[in-house]
């Protein structure tokens, strides 16, 4: 037959089997192990062992057993919640480390550059003004895209490692802290490497896009210059021939050429064939011979 005093003493001793760290106290793992040990201690008593207890003593043993079982569940739940919170903190740090700056503004500048020279120009001064006001050597630096200095990267790793260590300590004590620090630092490093890689790819893409846009702008300006030149040449030719200038190999003015193509043939009213004069009249042709 079990004695109530022995059961109470053994139960209390089982709950203090794993005291935890002097600095940080019991971890959730310590709490679970203590509760599990106490529950196991009470569970080893059979009904025959407890038959000699008073009703109030037997009720207390049942309460202790139920309480130790509940403590096991609370320790598990606390460890899970602490772990999720820690993972969320570590994940947020890794995500922050993997981010790069928004490059939409620079991309819009490149698009504007590619449209230079496509506007309507009336003279070379307008083209020259656009040329002088355009930066054809646009480029973006890796650091501007990455947006994270070396010091910030180190700080991110440290913060994530500390968050992991704190979570690990809460869950499993010193060994858990060591494991959590490694997990936190590893997640941060993974995020940093991911961000570095994305920044490098973005840098190459945007600078290549800027080079293409610069070539397009120069080509557009050259084409615009040719259009203005052609228009001015045509205007100059028209002005020249209007003032009596010559065109073509036959030294014929443009106006004369146009008149010759648009004028209808006219019949001659009179033609001299030696001493014979021919003239047209109503009803036929009249010939007259003149002496020389």
C-alpha cells in the first residue's frame, strides 16, 4: 500500500528533475520532461496501491496526474508557438535581406531615352537642343539597386541569429539556442545571397536596356536630321526654280518642265514652206504662192 506522503514527495521531486538554465530558467522541453516524469511517476501506481488512501488524498493524486498531463500539453503548445514566432522573425529578416530597391524610376528614364528623336522637328536647332539635353550614358550602379550595405548585411545576420538563439533557448535550452542561432544566421545568409543575385541580374538587364535605348535615341536623331535636311533641300530647290533657276541636264527650269508636260498641243495658224503660204480657214486650207 502506498503512503500519501511518499506519493506527494515523489511527485514534487519529479517536477523538479530538470531545473533548466540558471540564467534563462526552464525551457519548454524542460517543462515537458518534468511534467512527463511526474505523470509517469503517478501512473506507475495501481488501484491496489492507492486503495489505502483517504478519499481526499486519492482526489489529490488524481488532480496531480491530470495536471501533469496538462502540463505536458502546455509545454508542447508553448514550444510550437515560440518556434513559429521565432521562424516568423527569422523569415522576415531573410525576406528583408533578399529585397532590392525599386528600379521603376530608372526604367522609366530609359524608356524616355529611347523616345528621343521621335518628335517632330522643324529645324536643326531643335535637334541640336534635344541632343545636348540628352544623357546618352545612363547607367545604374549595383549598390543603388541592392540598397543594403555590408554593415547592414552583418546586422541582419546578427539579428536573425539572435532571434534563432532566443527561440531555441525557450524551446530546448542551451543546445536549442545553439541550433536556433545557426538556423537564424543561415536563413539570413540565404536571403542576402538571394538579394545579391537579384541585384546583379537587375543591374545587367537595366544597363543593357540603357545601352539599347541610347543607340535608339542616336538613330532617331540621325533619322530626324535626315528628314529635316531632305525637307530643306526640297524647299531650297523649289525656291531656286521659282526664281528662274535651272534643273536637269537640259537647263530647263522646273516651271518650264511642268508647263511642257501639262500644255496641250496647239495648231499653227501659219507656216511658210518656201514661197508657198498655207493658212487654215473655215472649211479647209488655203494656199497662197508668193514670189521671193
